[in-house]
């Protein structure tokens, strides 16, 4: 299964990729809105799940919540996991929230649960 991981912090992204690849997933990495949208708009690229951070560095109106909404519009059946340090965020329909900081086990368990 192929996952899209959107995270602007290179060290955090590398750690998450390592965890997800150890679980047998193929992980496509995106560091910003534009690179994530390029993957999402390529409908020939199968995706099982998108994981995105809320805080992306490009622009406030183009945060991870907006990206999750775009992902769900482009790929209506795509599950989306949104990571944020802010509690009580409203996530788009079909998306779930994981609160930062989260453990490797929490990430692993949530991804498997969403794909089950």
C-alpha cells in the first residue's frame, strides 16, 4: 500500500517515513502544499492514506486542514490522518485527528486502524 506523508520538518518526516516503511508501506514524501498537490492530482498514483501535519510552512490559508479538504475532494474515498498539536480542530469529513506529540506506536496503530 502506498501512503502520502506531508510534513515540512525534514527530521520528523524522515522518522515517520522510517516507521511507516518498517510496517511495509510505500511512502511518498511531500514537504509542502505544492508537492502534496502534485501527488494528489496524479490520479494514476494509487494512494491508500494521506498523513498530513496541520502546520505547513507555505501559507496560513494553505495548511494541512485545507490540504485534507482538497485531498477528499480530489479523491473522495481517501482516508486522511491530520497531525496537530492543537486540540479540538474540525477536520474534514473522512479525516481523523492525531494529537501531537504522538508516539511511534500511536502513529502505527492509527494508520493500521484507518486502513482496516
